[in-house]
């Protein structure tokens, strides 16, 4: 800016040309933005200095053996998370978000993960550790946060907060059935769970006469199911050039790929667990008319009725493969009219459902029950029905990452993993299935 004004002054104080005025205004805007950035950095430095000064004073108090107030004097226990939980005063501190790996920031999470171990980059290691500690504190795991370091090759690196939030938002992409059943957070604890279940109902009866005890047999009884979490992983190979030149935008692309692989396995395990809950399948045919009692269009009603009769609750979900979902959409009656319509009030009164391919992951209703097409079902000849609350999926809420150079230094394999467990209650009464022979879909 000064160079422009000096040039005009040296040339007999002439007025600036249009091009010079535009350049002068543009440089002025840049200077204003730069000043704002400097002010923000200065304020951050001031706050950091205040925090450091406070920590120094607390350390001096501890070193001098200063008297400490009793725990709970101010209504809560006063502790310093960084000090392992000792009482040091009336304030309660917790790790602040270091902001190293923001979605629109300047640091790449995956690049730091590689550089911390491969290049012994201490700055990258510090960023990973601080970010992981904050994430674990946010998840209510202060003990694990205190012990977290990037030097251990066994535990993996904790994903930044924005990535875990993105994971929660993206889970609908590849695991439609898993998202429909009951989901319970597992935390970060993969230990085996022992879950109770009722095997014999409590005796209930009508008193036959006054002063006569009611029915007392059979006695109520219970048992337990053992649920062991497993580790589901996703892995993606990327070039070293991509990692070395990575920006946070590339982090999102890499994570999306890992997430898809992870979700594919999660969905497959959900389907497999439900299928194993009932292996006695009703036999149906797709080569006879839909009005025939052995056609799967009618046999799925038999399966739903069986769940209702044995579980005492009607099922509210049906699932099958994408191809079977398409065949259901193509069902027609004896006059060629569709039995599953794209919307209400759009066809014959004998329609059995409403849905479309755009509602494959939810929204299609068949015989009054939601039909979910899941990529986790590989057998096009099977359909299952159950109550969604009877199938439970436990999932850890912290994602961990590792990398390896199994293919040589030119390629890097990035891995994501999390803990999962499944439990089907009241099996086999809660799940019924139909196995289908033949492909004929019309009368």
C-alpha cells in the first residue's frame, strides 16, 4: 500500500489510476483481515498465559502443602483432571479442545498419525495425544485419557471429535438394518457381558374360592445369555504421496472409505446374528400364483403370525436382500396390477404394500410392516421378520486408527476399528423366516 502512495507522490503527486485504486483497496482488505488474525492469536496467547500462571500457582500451593478444603465443600468434588483427580481448590478443570484437527483446519489427522511413528515427529505426536485425551474426556473416560500416549502401538490413535460425529451421521449409508434395531452404546469396554433372560413366566391364575391360594406352578425361572463383543475393522490402502500432501479435506475422503468397509461388516454381522436366532424356516415358492397359500407373499404372513403367537407381540420389521426387495415391488395380482404401490390411493384396493426403490432402507410397508432391504443379506431366497426391539446391537463410541507399511514404504494401509456385540432376545420365538424356491412373481 505504501509503495503505491509513494509512487504517486514521486510522480508529481498524481491521482491513483483505477488499477492502482483497485490494488490499494484489495491490499487494504488483506491488511484488515491480517490484523484480525493477529488479534485472535494475541488473545489466545493471553489466555494461554493466564492458564499457565494459574497452573503455576496451583503447583506452588501443592508444593507448599497448602490446606485443602474437604471434598464436596462447594457441592461438588474439586479436582484437576491433569493431576489424576487430587483436590487442589474450589475450581474444577478439564482438558480444553486443543482444536488441532478441525474439519476446516490446517492439520491432517492421518498425516500426523504416520509422521508421529514413521518420522518420530514430536509435534505430530503431541497433537494426537492432546486431541485423543480431549475426546476421551468428552466420552466420560478420564482414566484412559490420562494414560493415553502415541508411543504404544497396541491401543491405536483416538479419532478427533469431528470425525466421531461424522461417523454417527454417516452410519445410515451402509447399515440400514442395524440402524433399525435397538442400539446401545458399549463405551470402550470389550469385556464379555452376561445378560439375564426369563425362561418361565410367573404363575398367574384365578383364585378358585375364598382363602384358597392362587395357582403357584410352574415356578418362575430365568437364565442368562453370554454376549462377547468382537472387533470390526475397515482397512484402506493409500499412497505415501497422498499422506505427505494431505489436507483435512483428504482426511474426510479417507475416513469415508474406511467407514464404508467397516459398516459393510457390521451390517453383515447383524443379519447373521438374527438369522442364527431361528434356523427353522417356513418353505415358500415364488413359482406359483400369489393367491396360492405356498407363495412367499402369503407365507411371510404365516411367519409374522407365528412371531405374534409365540412372542405375544406382533413383529414390526421384515428384511431381505436388495434383489428380493425388488421382486416384492414387482408382485402383481391375477390381472397384472401391482400389489406394492409407490403411494397410497394410487391403485387397487387389494394392494398389500406401499413403497419404492427410493425407500429401500426405510419407508416401504408390506402387510403393514416396514420392509428393509439390507446389503448384509446375501441370500436372495430368504425373508425374515421380527420385532426390532428384540434385536440389540452394542457399539463402542470411540474409533481407533492404526497404520502399517505391509506393502512397502510406498504404500500405507490405514485401519479403523471399533467394538460391537449383538443379542437377540426371546429367541427363537422372536424371529421367523421364510426360504423361497423359484423366481415366478406373478399369477
